[in-house]
C-alpha cells in the first residue's frame, strides 16, 4: 500500500479517481512447505476468516482501477477452493467497505472545513485550499451515492465530477 500511495501522489488529481473491483482467477493447485513461515501453502486462505484444509484452485482479488487513466493495483487477495460461499463473500466485502468507509471519513465536510480554517489562519499554505475543494467534491459525491431517492435536487454531483474529469 505504501508503494501505491507514492505512485498516486505523483499523479494528476483527476487521474487519481478510481473504482473498487472484485475479480477471480483460476490457479493451478499444489502444496509446498514454506520454512520461513513454518506452514504449508496452497490451501484455501481467507485472511481474517481463516484457513481450511481444502486445496486452493482460485484467487479472489480486490483491486482499484483508475477511471480516467488506465492503472490498476491489487489491494487484497484470498486463495479459495472452487467457489466462495455467499456468507464469506459478504464478510470479505464488508471488510473492504469498512476500509472505504474509513477513507470516506477522511474525505468529509469536517476535514475540508478544517483545512480551509487552517489555510485562513496561515497554518497551511494557500495551495492547500485545492485539497479542501477536492475533499468537498468527494464528500458530495459520497452523499449523492448514499441517497435513497432517484430525484436529484439542484443537479447531480457525479455529473459535475464527470465534466471535471472530462469523461
């Protein structure tokens, strides 16, 4: 993740926009002993949900992929046997959503207001106001995507972001 932060930090602001994806790939099954870990690899391994004695033949991969610029990065993977149960998939998805929720909390109205206040008081450079504007847009986007109504008063924030990103 540290390498991803470095690479994203070098990107243009609009090229940082991404989506969270889930993909599955088929693997050749096989077991081998890893002396540095002290265990046999090749079994189903669902991370925090534990390992089983089933031989893994698939990998379930969570990744982020750029919307405007073509880039992608795996952020989590799990070794599975055949298919993953709905319950396990929900638990894995919940864990990823929790990580996204933490990111959303960092990109909130309160954080943007705090940045603007620090800029106004001279504690942050004036360029930081651009970060505050970005945080406001992302916060508005999360709010618009979390709504329960199909009617959108005063326009859709997502449409505005699409124009900004030239999609």
